[in-house]
C-alpha cells in the first residue's frame, strides 16, 4: 500500500507488537534477531519508536521501574562508528543502573560494547520544543562520570537507525560514578580519558553536540514530539564522548574526568 511515493507498513500494530516481543525475548534469551530494517524496508522512525514504547511497556509489566533516558549518536565518533547521522533515545530502568566498580558477567549479554559519558540528574520537570542547554543546566542538580554498556539484540550489530531505535537505542546497563553537585562548571571543557586494555581515548565534553547539556536539551525537544518530557529525578545519559569499545571477559574499563572523578567496571573471566 502506498501514499504518494512512501510505502506504508501494513498490519502495523501486529508488526510492532511482534517485533517488540522478539526483542524482549532476544534480551532474555541472549539470542539476536535479524535486522528489522531488512525485513521491513518501509519501517519509519515512527514505527521504530512505537516498537520501543511497546518494549518499555513489557519491561514495566514485568516489574521494571523508570529511571530516566539516554540519548545516543550525539558525537561524530559514534555516528561514524555505527553509520548513523542523527541522535536517538532510549529509556533507562532502575535495574539497568549499577554503582562504580560493578563486576559484570559478559555472558549476560549478546555482543556488548562500552562507552564513556557524562550523566545528569535533573531536579525539575523539563519539557517543550523550545528547551535549551541553559534550561537543562538550570534544572541539573548533579552530574556523574558514567559508563554505558551497549548490547545489540540485532544480529552482528548490523543496524540501521530504525533498528537501534526499536532496540531501545542498543542500551543494556549503566555504571555511575559518585555524583558531583552541579555548580556551574564548564562541562564542555571537561576532559575524559577512556581506558580499556591497551586502548586509550581522550575526548572533551564538547564532542557531544558542542556541550553535553545541548544533547540533553535535544532529548527534551525530541520527547516533546511524543508529548513527553524529562521528569524530576531522572538520570540522563548525554551520549558517548569517544568511540565505543568491545566489552570482553576479564577486562577493566575506566573513564577518568578532569573534575568529575572517575568510574570503572570490570568483567568476570568466565
């Protein structure tokens, strides 16, 4: 069925529910599924976010509690790495968030990767299509050094933009360092050293859309198109400052920041 030159997804509701269930089961069973974009070439951004909302409903129906959001693909390093050209977002639940020094079993994931980020704690509700970075900073109570563990439920990380959106922006876990009260410090100038084995990357906060608060403001503006926003108390991941690295067994990953301190995780060897 077509409208003009655009192909419309047929039986959309059934397809959305089926894909959400596939992704839900893929996460639980640690078994990836074929790319959505290849099976449904007509899949749109709207379709992908409908699937994500259905996936979020499944999580909440099974006891997960809302904790915040992540925005991804906000730096050139990540856009180039995954072949995407615009930000996306996903949801965070309380069970996804761990403390500094967390020990992870790599067997709980399919093909995990890890990124170094700056996270925000938002103290008041934020919503609306005109939200700015200044609005975000005014509402921020704390910032954290953070590591985000990514895991694609799509086979071989063979993802188009709609695949990662449907798959909750490929998010799996978050490790947060100690919170730092936000005092107006310049987060764009914040330097991160990201270490994983022999791989060492250095980046500044400005790698994320010029300023990580601009990334969070972008998230609020995107959420506004769905009639939603950020709630007081939400944790927000602003996006990776540098490239993601594979998370392997028996490894330690650390992100050290100029004034925010550091955060690390390690993985068991079996």
